[in-house]
C-alpha cells in the first residue's frame, strides 16, 4: 500500500473541510444562496490579496487570468515590459506575442531576482510602455522578486503593474494596495488549498480605465462583463459552483489561522527545507531571493533528477516536483504552500535522504532531518 503525500508547487493538498463541502449536491447559481457564497468568496479573496479593489473569479486555471490581463488592458501594437526569469515570466511574453502586443523583455538569470532599477531604466527609455508584467514567486526557480520596489517605480508612470501571484497568494507576503499593484492574478491550486480550476484577478481603478481603450478581442474573460456582474454578487456565465463553495471553506480556515499565521507556518517549512538541503551538502538554486512557497534544490551532476522524483513518487508515495525546461533533471522543487505542516516537510526530507542514498549520493542519515527539526523547535 502507498500513502500519498503531495508536496508539489501546485496542485497542493485540499483539506477535508473543503472536499466535503464540494461533495454536496449542486445548487443553482442564480439564487440568493449562491449569491451569498459568491459574496463571501470575493470578501475572503480581498483579504488574501490585501485589496479593496474588485476581485473577479474565472472558471479557468491561472493562465486564463494571465491571458485576460493582456486581452483586457492592451491593444495590438502596444508595448509591454515583461520580466522573464523562468517559465512563468516567459508565459506572459508568449501571451503578449499571441495578441500582437510587443514584449520588451528583461531576461533574468534563472535563480536570480530582477533588479528593480532595471525596470525603472527601461520605463524611462520607453515612455510608451503600457504595462509591466512581473511574477512575485517564479515557481520554476523558487525566486521571489521585490514587487514592492517595482510597484513604487511603476506607480509614478502611466503604465500599470500586473503581477502573477498564483503561487504566492496565501504563501508569500503580498499586499496589492500597499505595494501599488494594479492587477494581481491568483489561482486556486497553490496556496489556497482548493483543487485546480479557478483563477482570481483583482483590478485597480487605473487598470479599469485602460480597459476602456483596449481593442484586443475578448469575450469570456471580459473585465467589463465581470465588473457588471460582481457589483450584483453575480457572475456573467455559469460559475464553477462547487469549486467556489470549496474555496469559501478553505479560506475560512486561512482566516481562522490568520493570513500572518499561515505565512509564518509556511516560512518555517521553507526555512527547514533550505536548512536540510544545506545539511545534506546540496545547493539552493536561489540562495539570495528564496521563496517561502517552494524551494528549488540543485542536484549533484551524477544524480538524475527525473529518476529521483519518479522514485520518491512511485515507490514511496512522496510527490515533489522536478525542474522545468533547461532545469529538467537538474533540480528538485519541494513545496511549502497551502495545506501542509512541518510534518509534511519532515516526510519529504526523510524520503529524499533515502532515495539520494540509494542513488549513490553520500548521505549521513538524519542530517537533513536534524537541520529541519532545529528550525521547527525554535
Ligand atoms: C502554477 C502557476 C501558474 C499557472 O498555471 P496554471 O497551470 O494555468 O494554473 C502561473 N504562474 C505561476 C507563478 C504559477 O506557479
């Protein structure tokens, strides 16, 4: 028998409170009962995003909301500054290109964070840039960027700042309004403890004004349609009723723990993971800008990362992620986001020690665990 543990940076485990709520018979969405659910969901999401702006809920994965932030704000031929330091930054540039928007890319070494001054420099040189696309936690490299500093810079220009916080929401400190972020994008299956299938987007007044002049095609993901509905506690199309009911339950749990409490719990897990990696003689991919939602650990050349991840998952039931694109086989990523506690971290590190040893890496059993326990006992 295998008992499965899920420590991937999305999807993440879903608490039984949310699972059971989603198993209830479906209710119709044009009813006072569902309006109440939607109202609660939007209120709780405002808390997660730390914003007073509107929050729209889409029935899509996070990428749908990323796409909407191009199609609703911009027009063909517009310029957008895109910070590319990994898979997800690259996705923004690809979306821009598919819509005929011209991306001006800042290419950041994978494993490093962007220098906000570089953003300032490019904005100064290109006054016609309409939007800046950034990622708070670049999940492919486990890097966090200084969005607060970037927000300060972009807010002084006519451009809007769009930030992908899909893997950060509820897991990494983020403040939409305080940090002057115009558009923030979240997803259900990372830190929010809900299955995949929902995307969230919050839009500032400055960004809503840009929607007026955007001529790119949009229909399903129209912010105008979403705004008209959300003002009436409604959605333009049939919402993902069960997922939204699950979301309300999951966010109730975060509110009970408080956002600060949840962030601290995950920070300790990430610290323990980083500390264990070092104790095992392994290097971090992002030692200087490490995310508390996920940790990327470099593997020694002789260790095949694809095989390591497969063995941990299929032989031992412990799911972690490998590297993407050029990092495939070279790193592993262990999440500390969402419905996880320190005991999940201990399981992952223990399993990692065993499989590394089996693959021929010199492991002193317990050294990673010891380092983690030292963090947890503080
Ligand atoms: C998971 C993730 C996404 C979106 O992915 P979907 O598969 O569309 O949900 C986007 N950006 C980041 C940073 C992510 O971690």
